[in-house]
C-alpha cells in the first residue's frame, strides 16, 4: 500500500479520500487555495500545502503547483477526485514523468475515452450499442447538414471534448442547424479549448443510466451495477438512485459482459463510469465514459457494500480485483442520493457566504458526505455542491421515506440551498411512481407553477 497520498481536490470528495486513506493506514497531504484555508479537508489531512489564490486556474488547476506540492511532501501517489484535474491526461502524464502514481487510468486511455467521439467509435468497434450519428468529428456546417439528413431530425450536436451540457444543441430542422452549429462550436471552444463537434440522433424522452466499473492492472474488468441519473436540470444531475427500476437482471448481466469485453480491449484501469441513454423502448445506447470516481458513487457503495475509493487505492497499488471484491457482487436494497447545492432553490442562482447553522441528519440508513460545518464559508469560486445526502432502504419506498425524513432534519442557515426543492420532488407523484426521464424537471416545474 502507498505510504503517502496527495489529494488534488477540495471539498467533500477530498475529505472522502482522506477517510479511505485513514482506513488503509495511508498518510494524506491536502492542497488548498487561499479561500479554502479553513476547510475540513485541510484540517483532517496529515499535511496541508497552500498552492495558490482562490481561483481554480491559479490553484487547483495549476499543474506545476500541484506537482511541486507532491514533490515537497514526498508522496507516492496523487488522487484527483472528480472534476478539476481528474480527467486531464496531460496531468496524468506529468505524474508519470515525476514518478508519482496517478490514481486513475493511464493517460493514453484517459485521452481516448475523454474525447467523446473517439470513445464512441471505440465502443462501436467493441459492439457496444451507440446512437446513430456522425462518423468522427464534423468539419463544417455543410457536413453537419449532410449527416443530419442521413440520421434524421431531431439531432443533437455535442462537444467532442466536453460535458455538463456545454457545447450541446438540439436541432430540429435544417433551417436552424447552421446557427446552432456555430453556437455549439463557439461554446465548446470557450469551455474546453476545443470546438470540435459530433452528432447523434436525439431521443426526446430518454432515461440516463450509468454503470460503475472497476478494472485492475492485470486486465480484469467488472461492473458493479447501474445508477439511475435521469433527474437533471440543464444536464446537471440532482438526484441519483441505484439500482434503476428499468434495468432487469438480464440487461444488467448483458451490459456487464459487454463492458468487460470493451474495456479490457482498450486497457482500462481503476474506477470509471460508462453512461447510456435508454430510449422509450428500453434500449440502451452508449453516450460517454467518465474516467474517474463519480459524484454519485455513494449510492453504488450503499447497495454493494464496496468502498470504491479504497478499491481505487488498492487497484493503483497493483492488487487484483479478485482480492478486492466479493463474487458475485451483491445488490442489497435501494439507495438514493440528493445533491445539496448552495443555490437558491427556485432561481438556481449561486448562494455563497457564511453558514450560521448546519445540522446534519442521521439515523438508520442515512449517510451525509460533506466538508461543510457551522460558521464555515462557502466561497464563490467553485462548484456549488456542499453536501450529498444518501438514503438506503430495503426497497425504493423505504429509501424514499428515509430521504424525506432526512431532508426535513437537514438544516442549513445563512445561505440558500436546494434542500426545499428536493423535499418537493419527493412529494411528487410521478417521481414516487418512478415515472421519469431527463425531462422530468421541466414537467415538475410546470406542475408546481400550475398548483400555485
């Protein structure tokens, strides 16, 4: 096992990695910006090093600063968490050149799977079902028009290097394609430094289903089941569940075999998430892969009993999956996660500031992942996520009841949060019945407005 690990992240995921390292007897080094000087990940790490000013570009995304901190602290490995540098293949290469283990896939694999269109073609070659669309990056508006004509409207333009809804446009006719193509191209270039786009057939009311995988350094890949991530607003997930109500055991087994074959072919290692869209007929189509731990990984942990972050560390040390995981992987009960953001629950505007009261719920089946506390400061520079509230039960109904109870006991004052929004969602009949897709929130807000 590693002697010392640097965590190249902040907030709840940095604290989560510290917890896993402590259980494995590994010392930790936190890096932090000037805005995070009093953060809990700084307090609970064995060592902490300030790497720059508040803005991410000058601190958490500053590769020379992170590597310098790792060398000063004499660490064996770096855990990147999620976001920030976690899917930066160049950073993984610098780690390798510095003789520091990057806890994630090799940079070549990160680069392959991070380029959405390259990943799409790699999955297609491995016989993973993908949506009809362009073959490679689209080079011009005219080529986009030709592809759209062959695929059939509506289509969706996507940034090859992107995610999170940026560089993405739905096109319903040839007349509107040129303007939307240019808008998506400019947005992708500004957001990712790469304006390349590709095209897929657009499913009007899909469900978003993702599969958690682990892969060791000896060629073995295993799927730990799926998560339902359809409750989204502007392509940002709000609520996740495991398992999905729409995935049968037969489908689960078939996808597990397909992912094992395809990811072994590309030499994948460590944790990853393979994302699919499910159409109205229940057919799954690959859309992208995230080559890191996910925000929503706790719901998989709750239903399998497997600590995914500890598994990441053990895999990076060279252990085999056969010594890390039980066989077969158990699926026990149902888990739901709510992302609690520092945002106005109706306007969705950021709400930075000082937390005056912070009461975290507990009780049977409840877990809270957070790095916030009373008198803590939510800075305006970073992602708005301040906590993840997870409920586990013997079935979905019990998990929902526990979540409702926990939301009512989660008190945050001094800033706005999305807790009231989550409480309203869990009272919604369509949600409780499992009748949702990625357009659920649009209909939910319409129902809420009509009821006023």
